[in-house]
């Protein structure tokens, strides 16, 4: 494709060269440049792409898109843009043939529940016989082919390329997690969403967004990019506000929740040890729904998935049949079956709201003790640390505070901030910096009928301390400790 086709309808200035040069790929990482590449200079949080132009040129880049003028070889085509992030997103979409226009794309955003909702929607669409893609935190899927994921929502070039792969492989629908970061950093610009889903909004990522209002406004952007429906949880205060604002602005709205004024309402919920069931009213469902994932939040996740599936035209019987047999989501209330005297659960809960929800869910099914192992990530929102400490102190019988990707921060300083919150509750707790040792201590403390919750990492398989990332999987550690203790998998 010629460069002039890629940058058409964008604001730019040709500094040197010709727009008629042929472009074979678009890259933002200089190490990925090859003959025929367009290298786009992005100013990141840790480095600046303008510093790596010469490396990209040495590897064969024939054109450069930049913000700041640089002295570059005369044979290069150089285009200047006022915002290369926006330019990258637009260019990637055009270069890949605007693939979102050829898919029924469902975007799911919110603080908690995104991963589970996307998995549920994918299972429903699979059950309906649709070849479906998934883009998310745990992994990406093209039909039944799994692809490793790097971040919740890929950078625009990688994202548009992935959508094109799906189109090329006859995928007809895709469901994806849309993070607030991806919206703020323009990664999903120039994308056409069929349906948007809002789960909830609670404190998280305030290291990035600075305030809850800024966080809310970024989430809201998704729902101005949809062409058919927006599904909003109005039991969440931000969801109700968003529904009112979007409706007044003329965007299509479908509300869900347990409130009587919801378009899709859950009634008569029954929360059991291994499942939830409820009566779904609205959107022509009007029947009992069963989901084999416990917890009140599972009702909301199921409602979101039902609404998205109905928006895509899936019939009620197919939806209910699919939800009844859906598999659990990795790292979400995942039970470690080796332990039979007491329960061991691994969950991704890494925000105050998520930790509170999972602890309340566990409390419904045990009258014995809950022993919670958790920490908070370094170089991330510090405000949530004492909040999570207070929640664990109030809802757990024993809390063991430990490391969870401390990154460049001192692990003990992070733990001391969590400790501030737990001290308000007078809850019993320990501080054990080493995460494996903390899990081991929790398992040693557990008695018959107790539940050990290992929270924060869920599906994740690494631990970052300083600038070193090593393999670490809470589930593997729990199973390894079971083997070391001579415990074998139960029935």
C-alpha cells in the first residue's frame, strides 16, 4: 500500500521524500522494522521512539512518521504529525483494510468482570455455531486457535493486525476487553464496535488517570464508538450516570441489573456453592438462567453476556443452554482440587471491589475461617492499598500480606501501606514478603472446613521484582506445596 493511501484524511506535513513510496508494514518498535516499513515514533512513558529512528532505518524502514523534526538521510520519506499516537491508530486501521467493519465486534469495559464477560459471550457465540475471536487479559483466540497476549488491549498496530487475521480466517464475531488505558492511549481509535458493554467502575488505575472522573470519562468513550447497542449496568452508580448521559446524547442504550427499571433484569437469584441461578426478564429472555460460576457478581456477568448475545441476534434458548454448561474462567474463583480438608481458591481480585466481592462470595459457603493471601502491585495506584487492607481485615479471619509484582518499589513499603488499612479493623494478620512462603504459611494454618484465598494474580504466570521478571503461578505453587505435603488430588 502506498503511503499516501495510509495517511489520507490525516493531518500531516511532508518534510521530505514522496508519499508514493510503497509500505510493506507499520511498526512502532524499531527492532521490528524491515525493508519497506513505516516507522512511527511514539512517545512512551519510559522512552521515546524518536530516539530509535536510526535503528529502524538501518533495518530497512523507508518512511518515518514523527512529531519532532529530526535530521534524517535524504532517501527517506519523512512525515510529521501533531499526534503520532492518533496517526498510528488511523494508519493501522487503513493499512489492514479497516477490519472491524467486517466483524461483529463487542467491546467490554469496566473495572471488574471484563474477562469473565468476554469468555461467557465467546462461549455463547461458539454454542450458536459462530466462529468467534477473543482479545483479552488471559489470552487471545481466533476460533479455536489460542494466541499469547501481552496486554489486555494490544497496541493499535497489533490490534488491527489481529482483527485482520480474524477476518482472513472467516471469524464473524469478536469479543474483546477494552481497557481504560487503551482508550486513553488511542489504541482502539478508528474501530467500529457493534456493541459496547459496561460492567462497573470502582477505584483502580488512579496512578494513570489521576481521578475517578478522568477514569470514568475514558471508559465512556467506548460507548460513542458503537453502531448498534450499549449495555450498561445501572446497579452501578457510574453505570446509571453513563446511561442517563448517553441517552440524552442520542446513543442507543440497553440497561441491565437487578433494579426494577432495568431493560434486562435478574430476579429471584439463588446463590449456591458452585453456581448461580436467576430469572432473567426482558429482551425476550423471560426464563430461568443457570451459570456454573458462584457469586453474586456472576449474576451481573451473566446479564452482561446475555445482553450482548441478544444484541448480536442469538436466540434465548441457545444463550441459556450455553451458559448452563460454560467452563470456569482461568484464575477467577479457580479451585485447587488437590486440597480436600479445606478449600483453596485462586482469584485475580486485585482491586478493593473485586476483593470484597470474592470474600463475600466465599463467606456464603463457609462458616469456618477465611485465610487470605494478597498484596498490591508496585508502580500502580497507591490509594487502593489501605482500602484493600481494610477489606481483608474486615472480611477475612486471617490476612497474610505479601508481594504482588512490587516492580521498582520496596515490597515492605507496599505492605506497610496495606497494613495501615488492616490496622483499622483490628484483624489478625501477618507480613511475609516472599509470596511462596506466604502461600505456604496460609496452607499450614488452614484447618478442616477453612478456605484459603490466594488473591491478586489469578491467571498470571510471572512475578516482577525490581526489573527482573520470573515465572510464578499461584496455582502451580499451591499444587507444588500439596505434593510436598503428600496431598493428592481429591475426587
